[in-house]
C-alpha cells in the first residue's frame, strides 16, 4: 500500500479496531465488560479490547495503527504531546544509573528534558560533539541504553546518517531512537535504515493544521531485547508491577510499545484524548499531499532568499553546496525539508525588524502547519540553552527559522520580500 493510501485507510482493516470504532457513539472513559470473566481476560491481556481510556481507546487505536503503518512499525502508542512521547521512550529503555547518548542538534525542549529533567531521575544524557557516528560511538559505555537523534534536526537542519548511527548503536547492543517529526514518514522512514524506535510530535506535519497537540512512539519490532537481556531486564524478566508479565514472552516483537503503554502511560497518564486523535486522523489523511507542496514551496523560498541582497546565508540541504546535501540525496531524494533557517544581513537587529514586519507569515513557535510560520530560536525555543550549546545545536543570534506552508508561493515570497526591504530600510536609516 502506498503511503497516501495508508494515511487514509490503515487501522480500519482489522479486528478489534473496526468493531470498537464502529460501536461507540459517545465519549467514554471506561468500557463495559460482558462478564467478570471477560473483565479478567482483558486485565490478563488474554483477549483484545478496551478497559479504560488511560490504557487504550478505540479512536486513539486507529491513529496508532495509522502512524505505525506510515512508519513501517509493528505498533505505536499515541500520547498527549511530542514531549510526552520522548519522555516515555527514554524512560522505557533507561533507568537510574544508566545513560542515553544523543546528538547535540535537538529541539530546545528535548534538550531541556535531556540535560535537566532526566538527570533528576538518575538518567544521564551524554551529548556527542557532533552528529558523526564516530563521535557518538566515542561516548557509548556499558551503561548506555540507547542512542538518540532527530532525523532532521530542529532548527539546525542537519540530516543524521541514520544507517551509520544505527550500525554504531547495534554494534554496542542498544537501540536507536529517532525523532522523525521534521521529516515525517512521507519524506523519510528511519526504520528502513535501521532505527528501532521512532518518535513524533504529531502536532506538526502529521496533524498539519496547528490545532492539536499529540505525540507518538512507534516500535519497529526489530530490536532483539532477549539477546541483550542483561542490559534490558525490564523487557525480559517478570514485571512485578504487572503481575509478573514478561513483555518479550507475552508481546513478542511489540514488547517495547506494550511496556510503554502498560508501565509509562498506565501509571503516569499522558493520554491523548479521543477528540484530539480524531482531529489528528483528519490531518493525517492529507499529510502526503501537504508535504509534497511544503517541500516544493520551500525549495522556491530557499532559492529566493539565497538570491536576495539582504540575506547573508540560507541553510537549506537541498542546495548542492550544503554540507548535508549528500545525506539529503540519500535520505530525502535530494530535497530539503520545508523547515529552513537563514540570516538576515545586518545581524540580530535586522533579523528582529524583518521578523516584526512579516504580515502573512505568522510569528509563532510551531512548525509543520499548513500556514507559513517564522520564529527566532535564540529568543524562544532555545533560550534555555547555554550559548555554547546553542552553537553546537546550530543556533545563531540572528537566525530566523521558517516553516514554509502550503499557501500560494507568490504570497509567501511576496511577504518575505516586503519584510526584507522594510528591515533594510530601517537599518540603513539608523546608520545615517
Ligand atoms: C523535533 C521535535 N520533537 C518534539 C517536539 C515536541 O512536540 P510537542 O510540542 O508536540 O510536545 C517538537 C516541538 O516543536 C519538535 O520540534
């Protein structure tokens, strides 16, 4: 099945989802049992079905199947936000005294989670000097439980060599977790290159309209937990919190996601509401169409900015001279994503004036919306990061990030042009 079709149909084809989705015509927190034995069988995970919406929900289940189908995974867990998905994925592999090795180019709140929040729970996150597989391998040790990267870094725009990074992780007996939010499975499917777990902020391209928060953890089903049982006893030995269940025995390939649901979501409850799932499902039906237009518009915007006299530089992997172009060719068919950054000539002040003059493009900190959006990472998404870490993450003080939307390209370019002209006039006037 092609991705366009999966985005519309996956999830409805098999039991019990079809029935469960067709039957409820109201919103409910819990589901009636046919009998005490039926209830017991559901609790024992002997029969498929729904008990309580903090564990699973029929509408959310369709979304889970659809996201899993798009990424090529065996199963998925959809949660309240991308951050919840990242937190759950990390907590599901690592515990007190263990570490996760990450690339340095990260979304700002992921950096905060890794640098400040997980260490409070005894999990160290080690940041490699760069996204090179050698730098990553250098800091893996016997306590490492996963390697983490964003397939396309937000906002750095770096493209990770997933195949090479997965090879490093696997050589050291740990899974590779990839945040595929910026690429979306329409541009890239990390599992086809060896990623074991994929995480998404569904709030972005998947939902696509900037209306609804959501996140997903997708399990490739390929990581051999049993072969590394010494490192991952939580999957391979009886779980006292779930009456002695052994996840790899009971769930086979889908052990990671089953534990994520039974341990992380069931006990800490970052649940996606069914209404949000419904809205995200509507978005996903058009994700393939939108991403095609996003990418086409972004290419034109990148070319326009590069030729503009008031623009210092443009970071767009679709350009042949971009350091990540070879990886863009390998992983994205040569295109850059529709998230790009540039420097307005005149530095911080000029960038600020440009930003204030935007009329069509919205000043807000989201991306992957049908609408074009702009943000200034140094003062917003990445402001908690120390300056030297900002530099490693690819952020500069005068950088503007644009998420190029699906509007008519002449309107997008026209807005950029007038804002650049206005910023340049203000700067020249001040210099007189
Ligand atoms: C790459 C990436 N991952 C995760 C997140 C967090 O997602 P959410 O805002 O849905 O929690 C974001 C948000 O911008 C992001 O850009």
